C-alpha cells in the first residue's frame, strides 16, 4: 500500500512538472505573438482549449487584455477590464489591472472612465502606484502643476537612466503652463534618458 502511494506521489510530481513546463512554453508563445504583432495567431491560440486547460482563467484574461491594449481593440479592452475588475482578485492584482484601465482611458482623454479607474487604483495597497496615477490625473485631466516641485526633487536624486518618465511629466506640466522653453528642455532630456533605458534593455537581452 505504501509503495502504491509512493508511486502515485511520484507520478503526480512528474505530471505537475510537465504541466508547469508546458504552461511556461505556452505563455512564451503567446508573448512572442504579441511582441511580433501577430494578433490573429495570439487570439486563436489564446482561445484554444489547450491554453484554457493550461493557464488559469484570470492569467489568460490578463494576457488577452495586454494583447487588446497593444492592438487597440476597444470592444475587447472594455469587456476584459470590466470583467477583471468585477472579479474577486487579490487587491494588488486588481490594482494593477485598474492602472492599465486608467492609463488606457487617460490616453483616450476619457475623463469619466479615467476617474472611475483612478478610484479603483486608490483602493489598492501599492502607494507608489497611487502617487503615479494621481500625478498623471493632475497633469492630463486637471492640468495643474501640483506635482512639479516633487517631480523636480525626484529627478535630482535619480540616476540618468531613471529620469526619463519624470522629465516627460515635467515637460507636460510646463506645456500646460505655457512655458515653451522649459517644456522643450525637459522633453529633450526625457528623450535622451529614455533612449538610455532602451540601450540598457537591449544589452541585457543580448546577455540573456
């Protein structure tokens, strides 16, 4: 009896290992489709019974959301955002998804939906994410300069490759204020430092 139980346990461990490997390969394949812009193949593969068996529903929905965001499939984005944020997810996971929704609607200049997802972001546990969302809302929607001082202080304490995003936000603030000189200055700095990030990323990919 003990030997039988032992064999069953070994088989179960082997099966779990195989499923884990298959799942990893499937996710890599899905991500590869997204990276190459092959959305038709991504959608077909993501909807297959094989993938639905391997990958948990919420994880698959997140991958589909990422694909829809890249493809700018409005109908799919709205459907997945609503379904995901209505699900009983862990607070940090729901906050991450809400942040994607917030950034998406900010890009569309949809103030009503952006405010709705900002509220969901603020209900999550990640304080840094809340700060970032509030800044974006202040700059893009309210068009105020409430965050200018803090952003400039942060830039002074950052390494060059870390400064790009904050410099871009500062550029937008100056643009809102009608200060074209400083808007251009920080826009150029942002491009320079974001290019450093691209270069570092490319170097890391070569090493991998």
